[in-house]
């Protein structure tokens, strides 16, 4: 049980933490600082047309991506599919994956990651490494 009054059991609009990233705003719904969750994080991502969360991996977390609106080219390892509303991609821990919005409309999806607490980096970008850069030309966000 969370003794800290800052740890919520119910999260609504004003409680959401928005993180602006190059590939679109991330609306954090469950994570440290919002809830007392130690096993799960939940973020809603709204990715504009033409943007991408390029090939990367989470060394300490697995992830499920649930698509709400729009479509995207979703990669898990070297396999890709076009996913849309109601579709899910499961990404095992430390598996390279990427989400590419190659369409003319925005895409919205939920990313569920766990565990929420771990040692080391949350994300390692591999988009400029082989074989990933040969599969999709890296986008420079500098």
C-alpha cells in the first residue's frame, strides 16, 4: 500500500504526465511518481504521420503495444506487420523493436512495460546499427 499521498489509485486528465519526445507526445498514466506500481508502466503515445520510434530495445523490460487509432508498421525483431485498432504486439525483454508511422494519419497506441523498477538503462537505440539501419533508414532527431 502506498503511504505517499502522491501515489494515485485512480488517474485522470490532470494527473497525466506528458513527455514530449521527437516521435510524439507520451502521456504517462502509470509509472513512478504517479502511482505506486512496481511491476507495470502504462503510456499512451500519439505518433504523428511520418514519425517513428526507431529500432531500440529495453534491456530490463518486456512490452505490449495495443493499438487504439490509426495504423503503423510495427517491427518485433526482423518481423514486421501493419497494426491497427485492436491489434497487439508483444515484445520480449531485450528484443529489438520499432514503430514506424508510414501512413498519412496519426496513430495512437498504449505501451505497457514491466517491470517498472530496474537497474540500468530503460532504452538502447540501435537504429544506426546493422542489420537495423538496412531495414529502415534512420531518422535524425538532432
